[in-house]
C-alpha cells in the first residue's frame, strides 16, 4: 500500500498529502546519529539514497536499523522487509546479508534499478 502511494487494490487507504508529508525530508542532527546509511530523514521514515541497500532508490522510504530494514519503493511499486533474529555485532557489515537477499529477490522478480 505504501509503495503504491497509499492505495491498496485500487482503494485509497492514505491520502496523497499524508504520503507526501511522511516522505518529505525533515531536519536531522547528524551529530546525534549512530551508525546509519541514509542521507535524509522524513517524519518517522528514513528516505532513500545513501550508501545502503537503497542507494539507487532515492524515492524509497522506510526504516533501517542494524540487522533490520523495511521500505517501500514507489518508483517500482515494491516493498521489502528483512528482520534478523540474531544480531552478531552492531556495525554496518550486518547489512551485507540484507543486500544479498534484496538483490536476489529483485533479480527473481525482474526488478531493475535505473541509474
């Protein structure tokens, strides 16, 4: 539903205005951020771009934390969620497996990213 601009099965669940508000960049103090890959923060969502799995998805929005990532990509009408039940260490290398799983799913579904 989030990847489709607030619609599910051709039925509006969230208004376009609410989706636009939630995905608009908000000010973030980088001094307070720990380990993260995103460049921009929205109202409750991390916004695409950055160095992580969503680097080629500037319009995506969701959540990234060490060992977990969930997002909606409206450009491709695609949503993805990955939650680890065992976190070995708290650093960005934990997202390596996430990138591998995401890229395999994209490959199987025939989803491509434009540069």
